[in-house]
């Protein structure tokens, strides 16, 4: 009769009575006027992010980087003497909508990738155009 244990919302047994006996009365948090331990458990559960949601959050970050990389590559592929000012303006808009460090990183990676050895190697004219684009961006951004 006297050993009936309460089951809380989680389906776990309520050990509060056992703690009361061990601590010589009410639990320490209740003696100090604090909140019940059950509230602490709920706060921890609210902060926990399941692995599948963490993966989705990381995919969101990666997709943003992929979009920025595609946008920078798109602008660099369109660079010519005639449209250098419009490409500069478009790149300036990328700087306005993204962090400066991320756009700098993607721009540097693309120019270095295009200037490397192999089939993607840039010729002198494009090297001069990319240098002009970077110089214009340095002055504007």
C-alpha cells in the first residue's frame, strides 16, 4: 500500500520520495526555493538537436556555400572587356548579400583554380581581366 510509485509524463518512475528520504526531507532544490528537477530535464530536451536535424542544418550551410560558389563562377565565366563594369556591379551585390570573407574565399579559389595548370588554365587576357575585376572590387568594397 505505502510503496506506490508515481509515474511522470515521460513514463519514468518518480524517485522524488526516495530522494526525500535520503536527503532527510525535501529535495535540495526545493529546500533552496529553486525549481523542481523535472523542469531542468525539459530544458535539456529543448536544447538537444537530433542527428538527422543536425545533418539537415549542415546541408543548409553547404547549399548556401554551393550557391555562392556557383554565383561567383558564373560571374567569372562572363567576364569580358565589354561587360567588366556590369560584372563588377554584380559582384558588388554578392558582397552586399554575403559575408565579405566568404565571397573573398570563393573568388580567390575560382581565380586560382582557373589559373592552375591543365585544361582550365587561363590565358593572359583573362588574367588581366580578372586582375582588373579584383582591383575594381578592392576600390568599391
